[in-house]
C-alpha cells in the first residue's frame, strides 16, 4: 500500500485528492497546509485521516511513500529537494521550479536517489491530446508548419491582491505565462519539439495589484523549422478560453483544453485519412457529464496523471511528461521572460 500526502490544500488540491483516492493500492494519509482549516476541510471531504501544518514532520514518517506538492511556485524546488532527501517520491504541480538551475539540482538528486519525481502536466493525458499526438507522429499530416496557442484568463483583482505570492516575481516567477498558460506552452513543445529561438513582448495593465505580466505575446522558432505563437491575456476577455491550432503540410487540426475539450477544426488532404482520424478524434472527446472535482477548466486528467505517477513508482514506467521535459519547459519560459524583458528596455 502506497501512502501519499497532499501538501498545500488550495485551489488545485481537490484534483490531487480526488485522483489518488480513486486508485487501488494507494492510501491518502495526510493533508497538510499552513492554514489547518484548509487541511481539515480537504481531509473531511476525502476521508484523509491526518491533518497538520508541518511539512517537515510528515517527511519523518518512514511509512509515507510519496507527496503531492500543490504549494506556491517558489516552494516547489526547495520542498521537492526536501522530500527527495527524505526518500519520498514527488508529484509537483506546474511549474517544476522557477529557476532552471534548481531544476537541474532536483534532477540530479532524484536520479541519484532513484526516486520518482514527476511534473503535473495533466493535459498530456487528455484523450484528444493523445490522439492528436498519434496523428502527428503517424506522418499522415506531413511536416509541421505552424503551431498557435491562445489563452484568455481574466482574474478578479482579489486573485492577486489577496494573495501573498501571486503576481510576485520572486514567488510566482511571472504570472499568466508561467501559471495559467504553462499547459499551452507544454503542449506546443510536446507537439512541435524543441525550439531554437524565442521572441516575446509583455506588459502589465493591472500594475496596482501585480508586478508581473498579465499580457504576453510570444513567437517560437522550432528546430524542425516550424514557427509557433502563443498569446495570453489576463487583463481582459473571458475568465477562461483556450485554443490550439496545428497547421501541417497535409492538413490542420484545432482544439481546446477547456473542459470538456472541443474539436474546432480538422482537415486532411487524404479523404480516407480524414474519415478515419475524424472518427478517432471525436471518440476521444470526453463525456461532458464527467464533472471535474475542482474548477471546470482543470479537467479530470489529474486522475490519469496520478495513476501514471503510481505506475512509475511501482514499475519504473511513465506515459506523461518526464522530469527532463518539465525542466525544458521551465528553461523555455526563462528564455521567453529574458526576451520579453530585453524588448521592454528598448
């Protein structure tokens, strides 16, 4: 029986608790938060037997196998390193870390200890994403030409002003890119591969409540010669609306990572391929009656993410993003912020 702890009982914690509570051979043992009332509320909802405020104390529990880190961004690296030093496997909410150097330190520590440390990249488990990846890998769409991602993620002022870490460069590491648009960037890299160059511009319209960006536009040059773009606006538009479009030599596909996912456009030059893959893509769309445990746009794929994490612990195999891939996303984010910062100074 693998015993697991949820560290941090805020917005995303319900998705972790729901996911691990569904797994055979797993026991949710602790809910930990500096605000013990939050920990108790999560524990009551998911029948978690123990609550507390001390992360260090529960790491001393030799029967505890693994932890979910759902804490502010600046704590991801230090707390993951603490867990690895204590011999625990770790599932880390995005981003893996703020500083890529700390990510390399974590990779080395996890490899040396032989422990599983995985990032949360739940949308890689969305069935529609898996089918689109299979379609691209099949070669039937030909070479990649252009990838485009867009996100609107308007937040009420209190989201930043009432937080002790959101909107802070030191603690959040940025804002709409490293937080809300992380999954879109992760998927663009998943589909398009590594990049050779980034160009970016960003600004902050809500300077009275945050010091980091609420609007950013990015151009990506992939090593395979494809071009990509990512636009994110948290200063206007809807509360949540995502979109990804992939244009290839012999077709295109466009979808979203809202919940439930939507297939917006699909074209292929091959009529046979068009018919076959359209059926597969439509079959991959989720049942809208499968309600997420938390905010709707978080979806339900934390369940597959948690199962994959446990499978990696037990069998050494994982289907989703690796620690190395999550570190690469952080490195690209760091390059984007550097590029955008240079643009602002001109």
